[in-house]
C-alpha cells in the first residue's frame, strides 16, 4: 500500500513546482517600497548588490575582485561546472557554470568568469583531451585534475546572470534606479550601465535579459567601453 502513494506524491510535488515557477515572475515585479516583508528578507537576489570600499562587489554571496574559484565552489557546491571555453583557434577563458541557479526566489543561469594568465590558459588548453560543443560554435574543454587544482586559485572577475523571467527596461529601472547611461544596440537590445554597482544590464523584446557584474574598479575596461563601442548612434 505504501508504494501506491508514490505517484500521488510525485504529482503533488510537480504541482507545487509549477505554482512556484508561476509566482517567480510576479515576485520580480513586486518592486521597491511595496514589497512584502517576506520578499525583502530573502537573500541573494539579483538587485542586492553591495560595492566595497576597495572597488570590490558583493552579489549572490560572492565577492568579485576578492574571491577565487575555490571560494565559488564552497558557495555554490560541487555541481559548479568548470571548464575552458573557446572557439576553434582560440586559447579560451576559464569559466564556471551553475545551471539552474536560484538567486533568492529568481531562477536562472549563472556564469562565472576568472582572471587567468594567457600562458596558463594556453598550457591547460594544450593538455585537455575531452570537450563538448556549446551554442554559437564554442566548446567546453575539461581541465585535467592537476590543472583544475591550479585553477582553484584564479580570482573571480565577473558574473553573468540570465534570469528565467523576461525583464523589461522598466523592471531594471525600478530595481536598480536610473542608469548612468542607456543606449541601444543592434537587434533592438537596450543596455543600461550602472558603474557604481559594477552592473551592465541588457534587455531585448521577446528574449531574456542578462545582468553582467564586475568589480566597480574594473567596470570601464571590462564592460563600459566594450558595450559602448557596440552602441548604435543616437537619433538626431
């Protein structure tokens, strides 16, 4: 008899998951001063960003400009997928993927980027024996165990969070305030820059947005200048 209860329990669990996902988008839109106390008490949300006195940034329980890959694994667990990401002919970059990732009550995908000397990347790339394809023509190259141990000391340079809910420019302005700059890019994308928060947010109609975080001291070189270079000319 006990075994007959399992399908019912599974159905109830699936129903609960659907309800929670249905509430994710409305919770994102519970903005500013009108949030319920339960929402404001939640930790690790995408808009809970704290700049440090030395130009570092605290978000998702991680300190950009201070933490390492080892720190990120302690925070996010062994499920964090670490690899060299590169296209054909490139040395690549050290990245780590958490998918799915829960930022408070907001689900999505989190990609971590790290600072690694080019010589180390080239040496690691020359020793890998396994890889898998990614979208866009890139591949994920699995590091050897010894190289992974070396990579654990790499400092965390940036985060990219793609929330499961679709964001609008209004959503971002309500959560983060007025941006220092806002401009358009090809394909109808809008980019909002928040240098003091180390944040660049990109949204486009009909697609999910992306929130990119770096330490504020690195904002101009890592995000501001490259994104501004791809901006469309302003009308008039």
